[in-house]
C-alpha cells in the first residue's frame, strides 16, 4: 500500500479520539508549550492517561516534546499539522468537491 495512506492513517488515527482532540485544541490555544500536569488540570482525565494520549500524538507527529529539567513540555507541531492538511486536500480535495468550488 502507498506510504501516503499509511502516514495519513497513523496521523488521523491519533486525532480520532475525543480526549486527544481536546488536548490538541488546548495546546493550539496555549501560548507556547504545556506540561503534562498543566494539561491534566484542564481535562477530566488522569495524568497517566494524559501522558499516554500525548505519546500517541507525539508518535504520529501531531505534537512535539521538549524536556526542561525533570518536566516535559508539549506543543502542537503546527507546520506538520498544516502540511498534513494541505496534503490531504491535494490528495482528496478534488474528489470530495468534484464539480463545486473547494472551500479551501
């Protein structure tokens, strides 16, 4: 199977959980990066579950992590998120909006 499909599948599967979408949304709204504990305070799930979700998002390339002392801080990989959106549109956009102007 084409590597593009594998990459899209991994990326969108990581976003396919409501808690992970909420974490990405919080990170997108934040100024800079947030720690696991700061994220845990904003969602109704435990810190270990937050950590598991962040690992999945990081492995899929949705977010980046940076160690500062004993803590790890997370932020959305905005260039990667934009790139995947553009690639998705390039691959599927003409098929989705055949005969109509694309809204992008």
